[in-house]
C-alpha cells in the first residue's frame, strides 16, 4: 500500500534532507489540497508528520491535521511530538486513524506499551528512525532525529515482544529525502526476523523502480514524500507499478 507523505512546518508543506532541519525545502502547497489530490489519485492513506512537534517535543499542528482527516477523504496516520495519552485521544476523536509514536517508543517503552493496551494496537504505529553506525548496526534516533540512541533497532523491537504491537515504521535517515533508493536489505531482514509485524518502509524512494523494488518485499506500506512533491511520478503510477 502506498502512503503519500505530508511533512508540516509552520502550517505548510516541507521536506528535510536526511532529517536535517537546516536543509529544509518549502513547497508552496496547501496541505489539505495536497491530501485531496492524493485521494483523487487513488490513495487510501496519507502519512502526516508534524515536524514542529517532532523538533520541539510538543504537538503543534493538531487542528490542521484533523482538518486534513476531515476534508481529504483519506485515512490519516500522524506523528510528531506526541508525548501524552490525551494528545492521542484528541487526534483519534478528531478522526485520525493511527498515531505514530517515535522518540517515546525508544526512551519510554513501558508507557507506549500501556498506550497499546489502552487504545489497541490498530491505533498505534511505532516509528523507528535509524542511522547505520560504522559497524553496520541500525540505531534509532530520537527528538526529531537530533539525538542518537545507544540501543540497536533489534533490541528495541525485542522490547515489544508480547505487547500486542502490530505496525512499525522504519526510516533509514541517511536515505531520507535523497531519492537514491531505499534500504531494501534492512527491510528484508526486519520482515524475516519479525514476521508478525506489519512493516511500513520510509526513506529513499525517488523513482518507480525504487517503488517496484520495495513492492517485491510485500511490506504493509511504502511511504513516499519528496518524489511526489518533485513530480517524479504520481501516486496513481506508484499504486499501479
């Protein structure tokens, strides 16, 4: 399934290069209209990131995200700065289908496990945004990708065994926004080692060839952001390829 992405800062659409807030591209696009366009092209979901919230640790654009959910005719999964259960309730009650938990999934897994039990696994996606270290080990980054975790991706996933966790989103930060292809080998390993988890891939897609390579793995979802903004291909083409 294709998940077109909308990254928000200051109420507008942006993209970062490798998660660097200093390498930001602004797009003169209305987020609601962008989402409506994705729906018209055949998308069923949209992935919305509150980058202000991710950077500052406090969700900043809840009302805009709820507006997207109400007006676009798409299922919305969203994250960025979600730190309190009340924030998740506000989003879900506003029509958001799934909440994406990033930093807290690494720094406070016990709390996230509680949220899973309270809301149900269908309402939560754990986002693990990773850098590959010099030894080839994938390690999650936290606080809007500004801090590194000493733990590996594998140790974090193992922490959630038996928690009911259903869906994970994994981004290779080094490939995000670069459009040079995704880390297919990493995703293949995740799916082999954790077959009960639904994997959503993110980072690196720049061409339809890249989409096809990921589709061969048959993940739960493929997030595409900058390639759509830049007009490399359309959502409809990505769905059909």
